[in-house]
């Protein structure tokens, strides 16, 4: 059995035309924390500007976001469109970074500030 805790990241303040846009996600499950350890093991190499480690960490980060994406709406310049696993990487890095931090509990979803844990 797997629990779903549907949370929403409001994208209304992203820019013009994004009013009413959002991303829905499920926070990472405790049993999936092993995936975070994979990213952490690349950290020392990343600090030494190892580009292969940067690429590997980015791929794993996007995989975690995709696994926990429930849906959403974005703006394509003309109309709102569905946010899916296929077009997720077309979002800006600042959105993906915040989404990853919310999914992994680095940001408290209720308070929008760094988590105490």
C-alpha cells in the first residue's frame, strides 16, 4: 500500500500569464530516502567541479521529481497546458529546485521556509 499526500506548489507568481498555474506533488516517502543518499554521495565531487557528478545528481534529482509529480498547469505563452512528466524539464530551474526541496522536505510545505529536520 502506498499513501498519497497531495500537495500543491502555486506558480501564480512565476510571471505574467501564470495566474492559476500550479504543480501537484507527493512528498517523498521515508522508504525512498535512499534515493537522496545517491545525490549526497556526489556532493564532494560536485564541490570539486566534477561535471560528471553534476550531471548524475541532476538526472537523479529530475527522476525524484518525476516519480512524485501528480500533475499541474503551466503557461506556454498563449494558454495553460498540463504539466506532465514529459514536459517537466521545460520548467525553469528555480521552479524545479523549489519543487525538489518541497518533495524532499528541505522546505516546510506549510511555512515555505527551511525545514527544522
